């Protein structure tokens, strides 16, 4: 199976990402940009949603018009805490999507992802899942989140991030070659602390003003 990576290179996404990368972008601005970019990325990720045709009446004439076909709403699973920033924008586009949360923290010495929270809709086995985390760095959190969701047998899974490191994408696809990655950019590398270079720093700290 060829692992799929889609780089969403829309000019608005790239422009907003550049603003987010800049070290002097304020917390308020960073949070706003993350939300805007979340909505734009979701627009691209949902391009293949099936449509059905329903008879409607316009003020002029009847017609068969396209509407979203999915009976079961998509579930967006946010990897806490930085995933929340993207999630807020995604929900602007898909206000009735179902939402799950998975809490993972990185062990600071091993970078292994440790789960501390999980809450998902009860019927994940009938649903398409979009897992979101702005930074695909080592890949450990994304792998752990998808491992956990796969145990519940969903219809499909996609992974959406803002920035990916080549190492993280490779690692992720070694574990989950069937899960496509969507990202706004693939950066150069990881540094010795597991940060993406050039990256944008710690996405959670920049979103919430912690440091
Ligand atoms: N998580 C972040 O928030 N930033 C990185 O560069 C890597 C992981």
C-alpha cells in the first residue's frame, strides 16, 4: 500500500502559516490564525465527502440538488491540548460533526506518548474519523491516538496536521500506512528535543500563552 500524504498548499493557508511561524505573533493572533487555518484545512480534507441528490424547489423551478450524503456525521478527534485549536476552526465548517478527545502527553525523556484521557462517541464503528493535531513531530502521539481509535473499528480514519516533520510522517506510516496524512507543510527535520525545524515552536504554549 502506498502511504498517502497531501500537502494543502492553498495560498491563504500558506500565508496564515507564515504568520503563525513568526516568533512575535501574539497569543491572541496565533489562536485566531489556528482557527482560520483549521477551517481552511477541513475544507480540503472533506473534498471527497459523498453527495446525494434531493428534489428541492427554488423560487423559480424544481431541481435535484446536491446535499451531503453521510447519514452518520464525521467524528473529529482532537489530540489534546493543541488539537483543540484546529478543532475550533473545523467545527465552524462542520458544526454538527461529533467530537472526541484524546489526552496524550510526551514523556520528556523518551518522547513516548502516554494516554491520560479518552472520550469518544459511543458508535465510532459506524463513523469516519478525522484525527487532528497541529504538529506531526516524532509521530508518537498520532500513532498512539490512531492505535486506540482502530481498536474501535471505525469506517475510515484520516490524520490532519498543520506542520509535519519527515521523520514523523515516515514513523506514522510505518505503523499506519492505510491512514492518509493531510498537512499544510512538511518542514526540514526534528531537533534533538523533538521539535520541528524551522516549525513554529510549541503549538500548545503558543495557543494558550503558557511557557
Ligand atoms: N509539538 C509542538 O508543539 N511543536 C513541535 O515542534 C513539536 C511537537
